[in-house]
């Protein structure tokens, strides 16, 4: 399941990490990723599977960034546009790797 902005708000976040001086910026470049069962992390479109081409960062305000929640396999990275040192990372429960066996059986 690919995360979309609509269903990100309903999921719970397991791990959030803020770097820099908190979130002082007003605009953020937001990238969405998904962790696979084999340990790979791949970029995904925020629109879901309908997006075409290489996923590009979405520009969002601070309020929208605070409202985002990743799916179970999702990772969201928001980087400040004016202040590159301020960054927020939100990891879903499977993406954080805690309690999840990533070995592929077969």
C-alpha cells in the first residue's frame, strides 16, 4: 500500500526525530518513502500509484507537516527550505524495524 496524504493522518507514528533547532521554518520540502520487506527503502509518490515519473518533494507548510503521519511501512522526511538544518523524520512501526523480521523467506 502506497501512502497518500489522505490516509497518512489516520496512521500512528512510532518514531519521530527532529534535528537542528526544532522546526523554525515556515515551508518544508517533504519526501515520502516506503520500506520493503527485504530492507530496501524506496521513494514513493504522495498521490499514490497514480503518480508518474520520479517522485519529487512536495512543498508544505509547518501545519501540514505536523499533521502528517506515516503508514506502517512509511517514512516521511521534511526538510526546511530556508534552513536546511531543520529536519523532521517520521517512521512507521515496520519502517523503524522494531519487532519486525525483515528476512525474506523462500
